[in-house]
C-alpha cells in the first residue's frame, strides 16, 4: 500500500543518525517549511574545508527527518566542496520513494538547510 | 433527518476511486464538493445565457442580468438579510474581509484605537487587520481560548475599552470547530459602540445563519465551501454601513457619472462591484443555495452534529490521539482537528490517502492558533451533508493502520 513508508525510511525516522546539536558549531542554520510547520536545524563543525561533525535537530514528517538523517550520514567527514556539490537528484536517490510535489518540499528541506549553512559559512569566512 | 444515500447520488465526484478505494472526502472545511444541479446550472449558463450583465439591451444580456440578480436575492433570503442591496458579491471570504479592512477600516480606525480579534482566526481575518494596524497605528487585542477551545462572551466585556472600535471574529473555527457565542458578543460590542465583522466562512455552509437576528454589521463567506463554485464570495453589510463605506475598487459599473475631473459613485451594491463580476459563479452559488434550502439548513446541522458526536466518540478510542476543541457538539461544528502522538500529520494524511481518505494537514491558515496550542501542525477531518458514519469508521481504521506503520 504505502510505497513511501519503506523500512529504511521508518528506520531513519525512528532512529535518526546524527540527531542533536553541537556544542560549538562552526556554522548552523535552520529553515522552516511554513506550509506544514516543519523545522530543520543543522549544526556543522568545519576544519580545513572538511565537515568534521554534523548534527541536526527538528520536527517534521518521516520524509523530511529521514532525508535529514540520510544527508548527515552522506556529508559527515566530506570536503565542503563535495557536500556543496550534492545534487537534488542524489537526495531523491537516497530516499528512493515515489514523490508527489508536496512531499518533495519535505524531502528537500534538509538539503536546503545544508546548502544555506555552507553559504553562510563561506560568507562569514570572506 | 436527511437521506444521505440519496444526497450522495447528487455528487458525481463521490463515485470516484482514489488509489483503488472509494473516495472518502473529509476536507470540506477547505472546500466542498459540488452537486449535479450546480454543475448543470453553470454549464447551462455558459451554453444558453452567457453575456455581460447590466446595461444590456439584448436578450442574452437581460437573461444573464436577471440570473445574476436573482442569485443575489437568494443569498439575501438565505442569510435573512433585510434587503438584497446588502449583499455584495466578491471573490471569496478573503476578498470580503480585505474589502472591509481597506474601505471601512482605513476610514474609521485611527491612531491608538483598538481592534479585538481572537487567537483562533483564520489568517484572512487576522493579517488584513494586522496590516491596517501597522499603517494606521492601531492596537490589536486578542481573545484567548480556554482549555476546551472556547471563548466566553464575558471575556469580551473584560477587554473592551472606550478605544475599542472593531470586533472581528470567526463564527466557527476552521480548526477547533468551535461555534463562538457571536450573538451575545455582538450585543456586548454594540453596547460599547464597537462595529462587528463576522467571518462566517465555516458557519454559513453548515448552519442556519440569520444576519438580522445576529445584528452583525458585516459578515463574510465563500461560495466554494457551500456546494458552490470557486471564485465567488459574499460580503453582507448593513445598509447604513455600506452606504457610509467608500468604494475600494474603481472602474466600470461602480460609477454613476464620470467626468474628466470627478466621478459620482453608484448606489450599493454596484458601488462595490467594479468590473465584470464572476457571473457564472454567482449563478452557480444561487443553485447551491437552492440545493441547501431544499435539504434544509436545520437538517444539515443536525446531520453534522450526529456525525461530530460519533466521530468524537470513535476517535477518542484511539490511544495516543489528541482531539482539539470542544467535546460538546452543541457548540461545535463538523470540524475535528487532531494529532496522533509521535506521528507527523503529513504522514497521517499520506497513509489515509492510500485508503482513499482525504483529510487536510498543516496549520490550516491558523498559525497563531497552533502556536497557542503549542503544536506545529494538526490533522483535520471535516464533514458535510454527504458524509456518513461508515466513512468515520473507515477513518478510524485508517488511523489505526497509520499507528501500525509507525509503532
Ligand atoms: C474560517 C475561515 N475564514 C476564511 C477562510 C478563507 O476563505 P477563502 O479562501 O474562500 O477566501 C476560510 C477558508 O479557507 C476559513 O475557513
């Protein structure tokens, strides 16, 4: 029936990886999806252009939280350039579920948070 | 009591399958479905009578004008307005409320004067006043809800001051279902010379409303929530208010005489209906009112009350489910907002959709209310005259299934 609620989605939703917040993040950013009240915040610890640590926190549906959890796994330890180069299709590939336009917003919210956090970091560094 | 099975046959969309299941439409607070008679009326209007209205000396123009004005009479009669000129056609509740805010509010509200609203308002009865408050330096005051999601008329008495000039309040909450004691509140307001604006988007479609007995100054509602088409709504205003109120949209039809250096405006209601009106939609709204009157608004209300009682008792049996708003259907319409503990409302809606059940999730254009309830979002099931107890049973089943997916 529900192709969306695959085991791995439910697993990431119930046991989100990298959930919480960092003590002294180099940069953090939060975005809200005002349509449904979802809210995702991401803390990054960055050194030598590398993401040493990442944590996220937020309220949201299974899709947005699973997406955040998967994304943090994906970027942890990666170079900033690589993280910034993650394409939207990669997010959809990780989730690997049928996606209606409304749910797309949920799925992509964490990715937007990441990109904005990186932009913020680079702006600050300049 | 009404014959639901017979009614259901009048609504073609109810025979649709969604994901292989019979459609269960529980999103009526957002918009209602349309009966065959409304669809046919609109079709017939375009096929046989279509013309622009007013000032036409040809047969079609005269027919279209008569149909349009006849719908105005139907609306006036439906809400028991004293005269049809008190009915202004707009594009919907939002447009009606903005019209009052801009045309009446700008002229009548000045620095430091107060508007009283409630925390349960739909954004369309909040943001226009808030913007006006910024512009004119007004103060907004909000009536809070108690634990049962209601507001008492006494609470109004307590916060009114000599500076209060306007009370803008919803008749029925689109989230909590709460039916506010507006008749008493309007009485209190008028005792203090406070003008009253009623958001009746959720009440006019579902219960008998009598504007003369309420004695409100303005009242707004939408056609699409009461079996009519989108694109048409109503602003009711007392004649003396509308006559004093300056027009807001300027252009054709709202004028009497135009000179290069000045313009004389038309009488009400034309003064507020500049440009070509949504003629087919107005005519369609007339057909919707015919349909509702044939069923009887008392019967619609009774049916929905029974559904609400049933749903409240059934949903309360689901562990971890919180229902917001009053538990007493005497003061509650057929709107039930709830949350399943630990499951986001989006996920609930998605799983129900797979069962053919349409509910709405999010903040339902009432973000301040959700903030007051300390929840980011809620699920909302809302009923109409074609819904049944069997559908509520299936909703319950769907919710239990949802829990199973997540727990
Ligand atoms: C209580 C209430 N007020 C106002 C509105 C706005 O109505 P519309 O979108 O038709 O202008 C709605 C419906 O969305 C509502 O439920």
